[in-house]
C-alpha cells in the first residue's frame, strides 16, 4: 500500500514549473527518509483563486487528515 504524502509548500511568486520541481525533490527526499518508493502525493495544488482562504484551508486540512506523512517546506509562515 502506498504511503500517502501531504506536501505543504509556499507557492506565491513561483512558477508552476518551480513548484513541481520542488515537489519532485521533496518526494525523492521523503522516499529516502521513509524507506519506500511507493509514495502517493495527495493533490493539494488548489489553484482556484476564487475560493475564500478559509475554504482552501479547510480543504487542505481534509487532505492532511488522509496523509500517512507530511512535509512542511521552509518559507511557510
């Protein structure tokens, strides 16, 4: 069974290419730390900006509750 990974990362001011490259690096690091290559990254790229911030936070918390492991990136303030 795959390890479900939640990634929390800053995205403001970054291109989608930069965000995806960072996520790829984080998955590689998580795989090494967790001693598995069977990782499922939970979809937390909520790019629909017309939702209220609290609704987006709620969606994020729901996804985090599904996770087996969580990564919080530097710059999350």
